[in-house]
C-alpha cells in the first residue's frame, strides 16, 4: 500500500534529467489500456503545499490522537506531516480531501528519499545523509537516528507486526533495525544499489536492485532464499500482495511486471512503453495498483484482472517519484514540483503537478553566467530572498556581511552554527574554491567545487546584487 523510493540516480542528476528532452511520445503497448491519458485540471486546492523541494516519497497512516495523516519526504531535507481529516468522506465521493496545515519534521542533513509509518504514533524516514530517523509523530521530534549505511538510503520498509525496519542502501546492503533504534543486522548479496524493499510477512523480505534482480530473504535466517526475477535492467520499485501470491515490480527500462511469489512466473506484463517506472502503490484493499513514471503519467490497474482503470498525465514536465493511496480510491502523487497533488476517485479533476515555472526550466542561454551558475548549482537548495519557501539550505537574503549560521529558525549543523566565518566575496570564493567539505568540515553543505575563477567571480557578483 505504501510507495517505495526512487531510481538509482543522484537527486541532482534526477533534477538535471527533468530538463532533458522527453523520450519519444508514449506508446501504450503491452498494457490493456482502456482509458486514454486525461490531462488533469490545474487548481490550487487538493494539494499538499509547503515543501521547498521536490517530493520524493509519500505514505499514509493513522496516528493515535491525530487520525489519518499523509507523510511526505522531500528534497528540502524535511518530512511533512499532514492531517487528512476527511479521508473517509473523500473516498465515499462526498469529498473533497483537504489536507491540514503541515508540520515539518526536521533532522535529516540531506534530501529525504523515503518515509513510512511505524505504528504507535511513529514513522521512519531515510535519505541522502545515509541515515534513518525514527520519529515521534505526536511530538514531531526524532526518537532515534540509525547510522551505518555507507551510501544514500533509498527506501525503508516496516514488517507487518512493526517489529523490524529494513533499509535499502545504495551501498548494496540491506539494513535491519529494531524500532528502539538498535541494529539487528545486514543482508548482503546484491551486486548493486538496493532501490526498494517490501515485507511479504514478518520473516519474508523482498528487495529490488540496480543489479536487475528481485530477491527474497529470510529475515530470521539472515540469508537470501532465492532470486524471484532477473529483469536485466535496474528495478526501482516493488509492491506485494502476499495473500494473492504476487509481487509487482517497475524498472528503469519501463518494464512493469506481476510475478508469482511462488516460482517467479510472469502473471501479467503491464509494460506500457513509458520509462522509467519510479513509483508503485497498492491500495489498502489491494484492489488497485498505481504506477508512476518518468514522464508524469499515473496509471491505475485493477489487480483482479490487470486491466487499466485510469491513465492520467499528472505532471506536465517531470517524473512521478511518489504515490500513496489515502483510502482505497484516492491517490496522492508527488514529483518534481514542491507540492503533491490529491487525485480524487474520479481520477480526472486533480490539480496537475509539474506545471509551475521552475527556475531551472528557464533557458540558460537567456541568463548571464553568474545567474546560470546560481540556477544550476544553488537554486534547488537556496532562495535569493526570504520568501521562496522551504529549501534544504538557508536563504541567501542579506548574505553579504552576515555571520555564518545565523538565519533564525534554520536548523544549521553545529559546525556552521559555531563557526566565526562572515560571508563576503572572499569567504564565498574560498568556500567553492576549496569545497565546503574542506572549508567548513562537518557542515551539511553538499560537496561541490567551482574550479573556474571566472565562474566563481560571476556567481558572487550575481549573489551580491540579488541578495540585498
Ligand atoms: C543540495 C543542497 C545544496 C546546494 C545545491 C547548495 N547548498 Fe549551500 N547549503 C546547503 C545546506 C544544507 C546548508 C547548511 C549547512 C549546514 O548547516 O552545515 C548550506 C549552507 C550554505 C551557506 C552558508 C549560509 C549561512 O547562513 O551560513 C552558503 C554561503 C552556501 N550554502 C552557498 C551555496 C552556494 C553559493 C551554492 C551554489 C554554488 C550552494 N550553497 C549550493 C545546501 C545546499
């Protein structure tokens, strides 16, 4: 029912990918498509608005004392917690679903790639800072930080009894953790990044990897039981219905298959000529499977006979990274935009995402070099003025002459908060001449150098004139 994280690409690379020309027109091949893609109507309601970066994952759960909630994992380093008070009304067709004001769970030091409820008012998230965080959703605070992966963590899964958390590492390892924050072990054997995980039961874990395989593990034995599928291309996503005996997977080449949990035989091939598949979600009653791709489509399929129920173009210009069902009929979809959209049961009246004019969509040839440097290398994490919404990094408003680590309310690393640097042309130049990891070791700034003196000078001039 919950959705898994994203493809084996760095987040920045994915953003860059969103700029490249679309692949050829979608050809609806294998899937028994009965509905043509319907463009969704833009509107301001029905959105989860407030993140300052793309939405990488979504999940829905119930929190004692709060009720139904949606959780969103974002490139802006935070997890959003949204109340969904009237989810039942929406599912009964007397909606609409109106999300409450979000609360922000702040603690990750880089983009958050995955989030899922952990029961008893908790959730677990993971991301590009190689760490998992277990959250107390009622208090909105972190309970445990789980470290040990040597690469980004692309997905987290929770066992049905909520006694174990599994994490998918781009270091090739699967981490097993107890909800008290202790590590239960590692599962190793994949020959590439692990992209997605799902438990079939408390002892049976399925994993999907960039090595092109779908594997089954016994958690109790801490060992691989079998390879369920060899797809040849990186597999990004999985979903499972243990009672019905199938697993679904979506791959980077667009391959979307349903295989038997018993012997791996292909039960249905939903490949629709669209790629890559970046999101899968199963409704709580397991009647509907939703599939999101790199071209902004969301397709829903009936798991009774694998026919297409709806096919929508939800994002005009970019990938669908996140899908989750709120109830059995309503979908929430997220991607390149800073907001997620609620797709009601009619499937047609959802506000589109991916329509916002994002700075990196502007033609770089129309910008001077300084602006181009900023748009390409900084704008996804920093605003020039304080009113650009939540971002992973602090705003640049008033940057020159400002002491490092002093924007009120921004969760700085101890290193930057405790530093005595004052931002000037010279210190900014040094920051990107040496690279943040050398200039302010231990800060949360991403590793990045700008080696050309001209590019650094142009960028600093642009910042000086646009941040006053
Ligand atoms: C992937 C996100 C990301 C990108 C891209 C990025 N930054 Fe940052 N930046 C951060 C984060 C996170 C921090 C806060 C670091 C900390 O608290 O240790 C930060 C902090 C800073 C600071 C310190 C601000 C202060 O208030 O002390 C400066 C200056 C800065 N970045 C400049 C840049 C410039 C210039 C670029 C583009 C060349 C850039 N950053 C690109 C995430 C990013």
